[in-house]
C-alpha cells in the first residue's frame, strides 16, 4: 500500500511538471508579447477602441484581450494576458466568470461535434450566457 | 526598458507552479483509487435531478474534475460503447457547457486574485439550474436538444 501511494505521488508530481511546462509554453510567450506591446501605443489604442463595449460588462478596455483570448483560445491564454496587463481584482473576477462559462469555444465545440449534431447550439448558448452573466455581474460585484 | 516589469510575471508563474503541483497530484490519486466510481454510489440526488443513470455520472464528474478534453475521452468510451443513451450524453454535454475543469480553471484565476466563490458558484449554478430548466423545457415540447 505504501509503495502504491508513493508511486502515485511521484507519477502525479511528474505529470504536474509536464502540465506546468505545457502551461508555461502558452503563458510565457503571450505574456512577454503583451508586456512588450504594452510599451508601445498599440494596446492602449485597442483598449480605448473597445472601452465602450467592455463598459457594458463593467470592464475597462484593457479587459478585452483577456476576455476574448479566454473565450476563443483558452483559460491559460486569458490568464497570460491578465498577468501582462495587470487588471484590478474586480475585473479579473468578472472576466474569470465569463471565461469560465465560455472558454475555448472553438476547440470545445468541435469536441461536442463528436457526440451530437446539434453541437453548434452549445457555442451560441455559452456565448449568450457568458455575455448576459457579465452584464448582470456589473451591478453585483 | 526596466527589467522589473517582468517581476510580477515570475511571481505569478511561481504561484501557478505551487498550485498546479498539488492539484495534479490530487487528480492522480483520484484516478488511481477510482474515487469517482466510489462516489457514484452516493449520488442518487444527482441522477434524480438530471434524470440520468448512475453510468452517466462517471463521465460527468470526470469532466468536472479533469476538464473537457480528458472528460471527453471518458464520455467517448461510454457513448460509443452504448453504455449510456444519446439523451444522457446530451445531458452530460449540457452540464459540461458551463461546468468543466472546475479545479484547474478556477485555480488559474484565483491565483491572480479573483473571487473563487463567484467563479465556481456561477458555473455550478448554471450547471445545476439552467440545465434542469433545459430538461424541463425539452419535456414540454420545446426543441432545444443539445
């Protein structure tokens, strides 16, 4: 029994390092890219452009990149952008809820496609629920 | 450029590492000791609520804990081997729409300072009540099959 516990522990530890390296491969380039872009006027320009849309969810223009990266690419990409841009905690929570409800929508819809021919409905429902929840959270958080 | 701007990144990556490592070890123990199968015996309230059989619980809970990609391989085993019906597969997918990878995905935002109760609470709320609403509407004749 002791051997089983230690074997499982070390297997878990090795897998956790593999997972961390996978996460690092996504987070590091995106974060570095955004930190470097933040030194230029481009991020500020995009943020200002998207500020009116983001204000519907009680978010600043800066939250646009983490939100859309999360919805279409994945949670890890979203967190990389948040690390680089440094959002306030309230906005990280709203983005976290919205991305939690609808993340990696393209890849995950393709997974749903394996099991049902109505897979496209999942994408629509998730996006609508995420946006309406974000709108409601603006008044609550 | 000041190199100090990279300091928050290094600090956050360290926090991610010390969160991911115990979570992954925990998941390994869950898989090794087949804890999901053991929980199955005590989950009649879930099967009654979602109107599914206990066989659907294993892929469902796998998706909650392991995430969509790992959970879908478990679901594929059950779905394509006809251990569960298409209706049950649809219900599992409906639940996964809102709640999957609950530990990993929540942890990544909580490390950055997000409120865990909002992130988990909203997802679980939709998984439980919105999906139940979809089930009730389907029974009343609305064509909302996922």
